[in-house]
C-alpha cells in the first residue's frame, strides 16, 4: 500500500461525523446485556482507561483495559470511534472497528441467520474475556449467507457430542463449517514483551540525559537471547559519531527526532500520544512492518486528554526481528489446529474449516506462514473422509497514517485442499471484512 508523506495537516471540516454502521453493531451487541449491567461495565472500562492515561503522563506503562472484559472494550472502541472519539485508542480501534463495521453494515442479514443472536449473546456474557472467536464466526456466517447459502448456527449442547459451528445448504448441497480464530501466538507476545523490556532502559537513558532521539534496531538473534542491558549500552555508545553499530546481535542506529516536522504539524493539530502518527512525525516515517516503543513528556489537550497539544521530550525505539528461527516460531502452521477442528465435523456431509489469522509478524513471516500452511495441507491425511477444504482468512490491520483514513485493513483469502478429491471449493473469492468487489487473487504479502 502506497502512503503519502507525513507532512500534512488534518482537515478542519467534517470532524463531527458519526459512523452509523458501527453504532448499529454496538447497539445490537449491547442489547444482550441488561442495561444497568452494561452501564457498569462501560463505566469500569472508561475508568480503567483514565488511569492508564494518567500513568502515560508520568512515563509509566499501563494496560488500556481489563482483559477479563474485552467485550466491553470492543463496545468502548466502537462507540468512541463513531461519536466523539473521547475514549478511542488507535492500536485497539484498528483491531475492533473494521469487524464491527461489517457486522453493522449487514446487521439485518445477520439477525436473520438462525442462532446468530444466541451466539452474540454468549459473546457478550460468558465469553466476554475473548470475543474474537465469536466475532469471527459471525463474519463467516455472513459470508456464506451473502453468497446465497441458507446458513444456521448449530446449537452447542454442554456435555453433548461435538458439532460444527454452522450448517449451510443450497439446492442439494449441504456443508458443515467449523471456525477457528488464531490470536497472536505465545511466542509472538513474548517476543514483543522482550522488545519492550529492552527499550525501557533506553527511554530512561533519554530522560536522564535530557536528550531526545530515535533508535532503529534490526535484531539478528531471537529477542529472548538478547542481554537485558544490551540495547541501552549500544545506544549510549552510538550517541557519538558515527551513530551506528553492528555486531552479532543487531544492527542499529541513533538519530535526532524530526522536530521541525512535528512542531510544524502540532502547531495546528493535536496528536494522540504514542500513536503511529506521533511516531511518524518524530521519525519522519512509520514502518508498518516493525514494532515500536515510545516515551515522552507532553501536555494533554483540554477536551481530548489522550491527545498531546505539546511534546517537550521524546524517545522512540523501532525494531524488527531478522532471526530466521523467530520467524519460524511466529509463522506457526495450522496442522494441529485443523486436526482439532476436523473432529468437530460430521461424516454425513462434506466439511470445511475456516481459520482466521491476524498477521502481525511482517511480510516475511506472513509469506512463510502461508507456505507452511500450504505444505501442511497437502501432506495432511484426514481422519474424517468428508473433510474437504480449509479457508485461510488473513487480516492485516494497519495503524494508518494517511490523511484521509482512520483505519485500514488488508484482507486476503487462501483455500487449502485437504486430501484427494474433486469437490469444488464451495465459497470461492470471498472476503469477510473488505468489500468483495475488491477481491484480488493471492495474498497481501
């Protein structure tokens, strides 16, 4: 995706818009929770975010929400994005709003699918700590219905036999559909945490020296093998010419922020603290394939306290992992996942498994993941003789820095044939979130 340069100012007009599609999805999801209970959950979510903002101002880290009620956080992000943006957090908005947009846009179709409302109710109550699998199932059901299939959710019976998520039919064709949503792997989460831990003493060094800077690092080894004081030591040494280093662990460079650019923009715009836009203005560009850590001293805007009206001091650490072993760990294939999903499929009709993957490891990791999935699917010997296809639905949400976008998502789909058969794939050229008239063969990487 091509991006314009960072030197632009947000338009003054058109800032009072509402997103009725997202608001419709949010209102529907909220309807499954008693009003007083939902209000308490949202008040708790708002209070948690206010505490996080206060911690950010003091240079401390804090979680934006309570992971035990992630469903309420989805509601907060949807409502805030659609009307006022008082509690919108860009990193979380981009992983919620695109999916809510599709649900709201086709809400009438979704509500007509038998079992959809029961699935949504369970999402908002018993499964509120992990809403992503249910959201994915709703999106898959919409896709089958959109393509002319009679679609219904299969009721779950506690202690009963294993069942698929959906039954779909058209003319004399009947299929069973099982859905699996892949979240970021434990390895990927731990790798990011290692990166943040390595960056933390760099931010302290910046504060102690009273010196703002931007650090770029390409790690050659797994981040778990990097000594805790490695990055801060190398940065301290690189604060003098030639401002770069290279060793067996990493290549890196240190340079001053692009203050003229940032100050020129912030003379007119407030910028969300620590956002991709703020990092772009300080670094001169934003690398969507990298991870970032930010720290700064700032003054919040009066009406929007998560937005900075002035930035006094800042340090940015941007890193990528070039380790082949790390890419292999992050690009886990889905063999074990489809083996478990296969057990949910009946043997009285052909079956298909949808696997939803949020791709967060960069293009090299994504390409490796697809290759491994393709090889594993070809080698896979199904136990269920009616298991036919796997659909890989790949989502790459983007923290966009474009003038005319608030969120972007690059979506692609890849079919994987299971076993030896001549059964045509039943849902060709489908997308779950993006407009299907924009479908293009191949993957985003």
